[in-house]
């Protein structure tokens, strides 16, 4: 039984739409199921729900992709706060200063391809609600060859994982 089926079976009846969405976004979207699993890890990390994250990670087999998804989640946890702070402060002097925050994981792509790391970063940033980060990763993925449908499906994965996080915490 797949992790998706196990998770669906554990959800209450009131979450029927989310059960159906989970199957659709992981198993029947423009993103292949394996890549969708690692996008789900990045999204689950961003929700802060350790139970959901641990469950998905335990069912992921590719150590490189698992590490890359977790790396993207961790660096976006920082950046999804930093960049909105800069925008909210709306101080041109602050915008001109270097962040002086280590972000080497971005240039190393967490050990995976640039496109996959950008996708994991997008999934995390959607949940982190960082306008700057979402736009930057979205545009980079378009340049990397992702279609609008694939980008939509990364958003659908993030939205569904976020809903699962809330349901499992309720």
C-alpha cells in the first residue's frame, strides 16, 4: 500500500475532498508520483507538522531527493521570513544591505538538479506565503522548462499537504 493510500485511509469523513485531492495531486497530475512525493516532503516541512513530515519521509526511498527536499524546506523557512521582512519594512536603505545569511544550499541545489531544488523551494514558499520567493522560483522553473500545468500542480500539492497538516493537527 502506498503512503498516499495509507494517509487517505487515516483521514476522517469530513476530509473527503482532501482524500480525493491527495490521490489526484500525487498519483494523477502532470508531476510524476515520485517527484510529487519529494515535493510533498518540502511542503510538509514548511507546514511544521512533524507527524506528517515523518510519515512521508519514512515512505521516501531516494536519499538524495529526500535530503534535497528537506534542505529546500529548511532554507525556505529562513528566506520565507527574511524576504517578506525586507518588503514589509519598505526601507530602501535596508533593501540595499546584504542579507548576511548563509544560503549556500541554494547554489548547491541540495545535491539534486537545479530544477528539482527550485521545485522543492517553490512548494515550501507557497506554504510560507513569501511573494518574492514564490515569484522567483516560479519564474526560474518556467526557464527550466516546467509548464504552467506543472507549476499549477506544485501549487496543488502544496495546498493539499497544507490541508492535511491542519486536519492531522485538529
